[in-house]
């Protein structure tokens, strides 16, 4: 596919009424004077770029693609898509080696997992960080996510696959790179909960990274390949009548909305079947199909952070409702703020200061609430919040797995 084929499809820039509401909600505008802002970079700039591509401004690279402008826009202008498509079409800068490494999560994962203790030790050393800062442009202040010594897929095949066959009801699980290579415990929690509410879990046939990091690092051809592969794998599950559940709001958003809007990959056969696990569980409980039994004496003060892509999905309500209803939980919904990491953006030394400045209101709010831990459906927000505040961050699925009496839940659901 040629890059030109990506561009200029459903632009609705003419619907902009120049209210500048989007600028008030853009986290970059607040801290980076070099960024022209969503209105100027999006609809205003698009009018000029269509006249002459010379009007393309390389400062569009500062956009996080967080979609907050789209959530705020009263006219429904797809501001962030317009900006991203302009970068795809007119951007001159090519991804650097650093960008390729940061974006290739499912290449780096299989390389790192067999040597996880060594890799984790080495990437935690100050000297390694200094070298990466000087040679690759990965900021020395960053904490790298740890790799697991065994992938989630390997654990699942060996420890869970056989057990899943006893369930008549099934769901497919898109685990994503983070669960597979970094944090299999989250995938295990997901399987435990699904089994307790009477669902067996299947993995997809040849899942690949959703491609979000490739999109943000300008590797569009690679992102399209991944999207096509995943739509094909997801289609096989949908053909079997399965819902596809995820534990990552960003993977969910990318596969549902970025595939067709940015990558022009038709996902219409699978889109509505891709759900965040918390939404699925919430709907099962609300419909009365499933009951949850909680441990006696569970207590936690939880502050929930809504990731930007979750804001765009509009699904934060499901995770919040599930957490807030756990007996013994003192729940706070944090103000809606970007954490500043935006996937790999905050790892780059030229973005580190902006990334931390964007996240500061969120970090301050967490400190003022002083919870036992933060809950969040996005792995990169987790890295950013843990590094910047010292508070532990858990996915709502892991919180639920800890709070539930799994045996009792299985029993009352007839399993
Ligand atoms: S919020 Fe929407 S309508 Fe208002 S300036 Fe931004 S893009 Fe235009
Ligand atoms: S996507 Fe985010 S960073 Fe980009 S213009 Fe919109 S609000 Fe600003």
C-alpha cells in the first residue's frame, strides 16, 4: 500500500466553527509553546495544506494523538485524525533506529524474554540509561518496563489451555504485548475471572501487536500489516461466535477505531466484537447473567485514572463502576488528565520535559488523594504513574481478581 492511499478520506474540517474549545483540552498546548494546537494543526492547517503541501508544519510531531481534542469538540471534528493523516502524508522525518526499537514491541519481546533477568538488570543500571540517552535519545530518567522470564502464551499453553475446554461458553483474549512479554500476571488474572464467571478463554490464531506504537513512530506500513493480520485473526474468532476481550484500553481503541480511520483497514466484521474486559463483565453482571462474590474483609483505597484513549472510547464508566462497587473499597475517580507518556513519546529525550509537565496535574492529584494504589486500564499510563509518583498501579482486572472470592463466584454461577 502506498502512503498516499492513507490520506484525505473523511476529513470534516469544514465543520470546525473555530470555538477553540479543543485548545483548552489539548495537554500539549498547555506546556509546549512550539505546538500550534489542535485547531491550527488540524482544521485550519488542513485548508492550507490542501492548497499547497508547503504549509505542512513539522511541529505537528508534538501531537500525542491522545484524542482529547476530539472528545472536547462540540462539532465532532476528527481533529487528531486530521493531524495524524497530515503527518502520514506530508511528514518528511523518517523513524530513527530508536523509534523502530521502541515501536517493535513484538520483536523486542521475544528477544528479551529468554534473558529477562539480565535484560532487566542491565536496563535498570544508571550507566545503561546514560549510554541509551547519549547514543539513542532514550531519556535517562525513564524506568523501563521489566520483562517476564516466560510469556503469557507459554504459560497459557502449559497451564490453562486444557482446563478451558470444559467451558461451553468461550471468549477470545487479545492479550497484547504487555501481558505477553512483561506482565503475564494480568493475563492470568483475566483467565481466573473468566473461568469463575463461566467462560473458557481462547487465544487468537497468531495475534500481533495492535500497532499503536508503530503509528506514533511513523511506521505506517508496518502498522497496516499488523492491522490486517489482526483483523484476519479476530475474524476467525468472530466467525466462531466469540467476543474478543482485552485488558488494554489502547489496544482496544486502536483495533476498533484507528484501523479504519487512520490505517484504512476495514475492521467492520470484527469491530463491534472487540470489548474491554471490564465492559464485558459489567454488562454480564448488569444483565443478571453473572453474579460476583467478594472476599470478606477486602479493603482498599483506590484512585482510578481514565487513560486518554479510554476517554475517547467513553468506556471509563465500566471500569469505574466495577471498582466502586467492590465492598470495602473507598473509590476516587481522578480528574481527567493526560499522564503525558503517550506510549513511546515520553521515552524520547526531546519529549521528556513536556511529558512530565503534562502529567504533573495528575501526579499532584494522586498525591493529594494518597490512595493505597491507582487503578488504570492502560499499561503505559501505569509505567508513567508508577515512575513519577511512586504509587503502585493495577489494572482493574487484577484488582477484581484480588477482591473476588473466585471459588464462591464460580459456585454461585453454577461452575
Ligand atoms: S473544538 Fe472543534 S469546532 Fe472548536 S475549534 Fe476545535 S475543531 Fe473547531
Ligand atoms: S490529539 Fe491530543 S495532543 Fe494532539 S491536538 Fe488533540 S488534544 Fe492535542
